[in-house]
C-alpha cells in the first residue's frame, strides 16, 4: 500500500487523503514537517490564527525493525518564538502512523464553533468527533480515559489544560508504552494544537499494512550492524541505561558549565543531591526502574521510572534538563520536589525546560525566593489553574522578564536557554545563537565534543573550532531528525563511521534508493537553509542570532565570558 | 577498596591531590578522597593505582579543565575521572 498524506480541515471538519507528491517522497520527520511548513504556512502569520498548520510526520526509518527509530516529528510556526519549529518525541504514536502508511498529517484551519474535538486514526482513516468530557482534564486522566474508550494499546497525543489555554509553555504529550508520557516539549506546539481545538488524537494500528521494505535482506543486515554499534558503544550500550541523562549534572558541575542561580555561576553546591548517581541509588532503593525505553525497539533505555518515598509511582521521563533547571538554575537541591514538579508539568502539559527557566526568572523577579521548592510547586499549580499569575508565567521567561523590568533573562529568540552555560561550553553558545528554533540544546549538541569527548574534543573554554563544531552537528542533527531515530544514536555515530553507513544502508534498503552519506549531509544542509528562509520571511535577521547582553559577565569558576563577535557568529551560515 | 596501596612508595616531596570518581568508577572504590602523590606525578599514575585502564576513561578534568593521561598534577589539584558518559 502506498503512503498517503492526510489533511484535516478543522474549519470544514473534513478529512482528505492525498498521494505523496514526488518531491516529498524521500523525506520524513523534520525534513518533511519543515518542508510542508515552509511551503504551506505564511511565515508572517499569527501562530494561533487560521494560517498556521500543525504537521505530524514519522521518520524515514520509523516503523521498521531498526533500533531506536520510533520518534515522531511535530511542526508548525512556533507560538513561543515565532520561528519555524520542529519538535520530536518518542512514545507510541510514530510507529502506528508509519505502519498505517501515513506519510504526514496536516491539520489546518480553525474550528467555527468554540468547542473541543478529538481525532481518531485507524486503518479506515481519520474521524473527527466533538469532545466535552475530557476538556479541562490533565494528561494522565486523558490517556487513561482514551485507553478505556479505544483499547488498551491505543497511541495517544494529548493536550493538558495548558494547551487548551493556548499558553506559550504548552506542549503536546505522547503516551509511552506504559501509559505515562513523553513530550513534544519546546516551542509551544501545544498552543498550536489548542488553537485547532484538538484535545487529543488517538491512533489504533490494528490491521495496519506495515512498512514496505524494498530490499528486506539488505535492511536486516544493516540494522544488525547498527544495533551492534549501539550496544558496543559505552554511552549507548551501557552508560545511559544505568545512569540516564542526569549523569550530566556532576560532569557539567566539575567542568564549570552547570548554569546555577539563574546563570550566575557554573557550579552548584547542591549538585550531589540532584546528580545521576544519587538518582540511580534512590530509584533502586525505592523499587523504581533505573532503565526505561520511551518507545518499542529502543535499546538505549536512557529513561527511568522514579518512585516517591513510599515506593509509589511519582514520575517518569525525568531528565537532566528538568533536574538542572529546577535544581541548579533555581537552587532547589531536592530531587523529590523536582520529581513532583515533573509530574505536575506532564499533567498540565507544559515544557519542563521552559518552565524551569521561567521559574528562575520568577525568582529573579522576587515572586518567590531562590531555593523555595514549595513556592516553585505553587507557581506551577498557578499555571495549571490559568490564574492571572499563571497566565503571566505561562507566557514564558522572556515575557515574564519584561513584565518585571529584568535584564538577566536567559533566552534566544524568546526561548529559554537550557542546561549548559554558553560562556563555559562555548560550542553550545553558538548553537543557542544560530539554531533556527531559538535556544535549543538538541539542535547541535556541542556538549558531546566540548565536554564529553565524543566525536573528538574541542576545548569548551576557547572560541576556536566552535562555529565549525556547531555547524557540523546542526547539519547532522537535521538529518537524524528526519530519520525518526532517537538523537542519542549520535553518540555511537560520532565515534563509529560504520554506524552512519548502516543508517544510509537502511534508508537505501527501505526505499530501493542509492543515496550516499554525502547526500544525507546535503539533506541536513538544505533543511537548515529552508528553515532559515522561513525565519527570514517571518522577520528574523542576524540581529536575532545573539545571546543576551548579560553573558558579558564573568562566569565562575573559570571566569569565562561570551566574547564571540557578530561576524564570527554569522559565519555559521557560510555553507 | 580496589587499587594498589599508596604511600609511601616514593622518594621526594609529597603533594596532596583530591581525586573524585563518578558513575561506574565509584563501584568498589569511592566518590571523593585525598591522596598524597609524588610532586609532578602524572594523571596516568593515579589511574594505574586506582586500577582504572586508560581505555575505560572518558573524561579527565583537573580543576575543571580537560587534561590527558600524560598531564602532570600540581599540589592541591582536584582530579575528576569519568567513564565515557552521555546525556542530553
């Protein structure tokens, strides 16, 4: 069966099914969502208005036997930044879409009535229904209810109250294999889905045709090589499974790049209490799961299930960025308080990174004190309630900072800066400044080479080599984001050329094509240029590829400063 | 504790080094400890005495800066030793 494009028009409430245009045939994931957004969305449109579109696309390898290939891309114009946006997440949805031969789903138009809807996709197509019962409910309750309605194995994409309220912090949640959730976190795509008035989107792949592979034997062999590369590399084969992403706390602290007290210093006194080592021991002690994969076929198992003191489920998908943000950023050295916050944010449906940076700015503003864990939980509750304070917080760090007349507001293009200080991890600073989606750590994860010595070493405290490093990583990431592969495969790919070759081989075996590695790099470059073109048409210039002024301050312990010239930063685009 | 017994098997001045271990390197060893080493000893000697193979090492930081196994240590240095780790 051929792949199809599904168009859901929320104004007419009609669904149409189209053949895949030739120029989209070889695309998937981010390559496809960005291509569709750049073609069909007016760059200067209002992100919550009738001209924005929400696009979902599985990756080029999703739904196959390739390990770690189950990511889903969601794209549109970001309600948070106003730039083009692609966000990818694990969970249950992507593989269902791929098996149902869905190439992409394009949701367009605003509903005429001020009510909510749900979408359901199965082998017969997409249906739209009115939704009342679950309006206002948190994501956990939505997922439980949809499983009752549609079957225990159903995949679900859902909005919490935040998405219904269309606030810029809102994310799109995806049900994971256990019924907990993963997140299309950044860029406010939950607000975009909320503007289309879609409370949830359930997907049932029973009876699905499955993914067609042109050369099955060749595919099998390449996927074997790839899986072996993942298992053999210490990070993807062992490290992440044992300690998870939170292992980064201690190394960033030691290296002096752990942003502390709203980006004042690079080390945090309470680092040990929130570290990956401590988290591992706590999880084991309380009968949680120190290893967990966010989608079927994941062999890296970087995630976890974290229980409370009584041994009951507290949260999962509890990652470094969240723990950094509330821990070091907000000076709260209490892992349980941060875990409770993680649970609440998942339920309300807000991005944990954006919320952490926003709470840091709220502390800067004096709304609560740095280190106040209870106060932090109350602020998150306010966001869920949609009170005036909640709405102000829900608008994000940039807006909050403006409301309180602050300069220490760590954002680029309106998006909060994540867990690596740009002054002492300079490759990340270049990524934050130049990424087409605002301050984004995964867009070009220079930390791998600056701090972790994966894929070589570029001194994090020197300017030399950082622009080239960030550029190469951003190009490679745009490619990986198009395959449906989890970005963590990059740890193996950066150190083992045979892993990259295996990815190329699998793509060729699936499509019966003969692309080369260079073609893949070419695709990565063209995606970045396409995204940048959209942003330029949306009104962005090189003046927006800058870090906030306050990063001229010295950052202890190394007294590092952000000292790239504008010309040096802009040379990123010389390709 | 794994590793060979340390002092005093050297001649000359001793210097005090703080050694920090992380992730799997802590298993059967320690998190943070002070040691006396001969002046200007190399990082490689510390690894050897802790029974950590250079091939197992991911990152070495002295006072927060990246170094290699051949780097010399100075009095009062803090040496942090990490296996190959990742995250995001």
